């Protein structure tokens, strides 16, 4: 079996504020084999974000050129900005590493059409909307309007849980992390048999 066939692609999707970014970073710290897929976006950077690390921050014109020339495996318009995953990045990383995607349900649907990509799709949710609002406010990285947009998209986001292989309720970050670890290890073992 080649390295490409042994490597896994894990998608973590969730409504904003469920803890996905923290979990993504924890997974990468624990498993050296994982690289996070760094998306392109036209959204402006937050004060704590670094270009090339959190996202590739890109102009709308450049992004639309990349769409036109079919450079994306998937892209979506979310909260009035584009977000997308470049084919070239994924095809390069998968040669040596497992990949972790922090993308929404629209991107997951599009990626699933590429049958050569063996995806493990995980959907994270909070136990209730009140908890979500609390987390979005606590995160304090968005303006009130941005928090509202993210909160209001919850109902639409959760409608798409059926497109995923695993659904995890994130009531406790450590428990949630352990559940993701079991999923990763189970799927890695399947491929090494
Ligand atoms: P944020 O602006 O809060 O960083 O991200 C907003 C949403 O965009 C999150 O749900 C995140 O998962 C999603 N997202 C980030 N990168 C991508 C991407 O490349 N493609 C898609 N479809 N969604 C993405």
C-alpha cells in the first residue's frame, strides 16, 4: 500500500463556536502525522490570525480567478465571504501526511464527490443554542453583527448532520477530543490491516 492510500482525510464541521478550531489544533499537536488544510478566504484576518497559518487571506478578485481556473476541490460563500480548499495543497500534503479539514457542510458535500479522497466526516454540535451563544460571546473575536450571523446559521448548519459519518456533542472538550482520537485510531488501524 502506498503512503497516499494509508493517509486519512478527516473533516471537522460544526456551527461556529462549537470548539472546532481548538480541537483541530489539539489533534495536530497530538498526532505529528496530521497537517491542517489551510483554506483560502476573502474574509479579513482577526487580530490573532496569521496569514498562511490560519488562512491564506486573499482578495475577492484572486479568489474568483482561482474558481474560474478550477483550482479548488471545494469552495463556499459563507457569511458573505468566500472560503475554499485548493486542490494543489491537498494533493501535495496527502503524499506524506494525514489531513484535517475545518470546513462547512457545503464544502463537505463538494469534497465527497471526489471518490479518490477517502474522507472521514465528523460533525460537532453543542447540546443547545444557549451554550453556543455563550461560547461565541466568550470568544470575543467577532463584532456583534458577525456573532449574530454565526449564531443564526446554527439551524441551517445542523440540518446537514446526515451527510457525516460521526456526530459528536461537545459538552466537554476533553471528552470530545477523546472521541475524535478513537475515530482517528480506528480508521488508521483499518487502513494498516
Ligand atoms: P470563520 O470565519 O469563523 O473562520 O469560519 C467560518 C466558517 O467557514 C467555519 O464554519 C469554517 O469551518 C468554514 N470554513 C473555513 N474554511 C473553509 C473552506 O475552505 N471551505 C469551506 N467550505 N468552509 C470553510
